[in-house]
C-alpha cells in the first residue's frame, strides 16, 4: 500500500485534513508521523511535531 503525505490545517484543539493522506512529517526531525499518532503541533507556525520533545525545542527557540 502506498503511503501519501497529507496536507493539514492545524487548529487549537484539532486539525483539519485539507488533502487526504496517511502521514505528515515532523517539522524538526523529518520523521514520519501517521495521522493516528499526530498529537503535537503549533497552530501559529502550522507545523507538526513527532513528540513533546520536538515541540519543546521549537518553543525554546522563541
């Protein structure tokens, strides 16, 4: 089965799938995040993160 990169709009408590797919890429590491496991993102930057660790890295840079 071919996996496809999804296009997502990140909202405060949820996300909206703009273009269907199976995964997104972490903005920090480039790791694949399946949509079922997508839990961390930044609404202002519209970026997904693999885990809380990557989200903290971005938050510390501000």
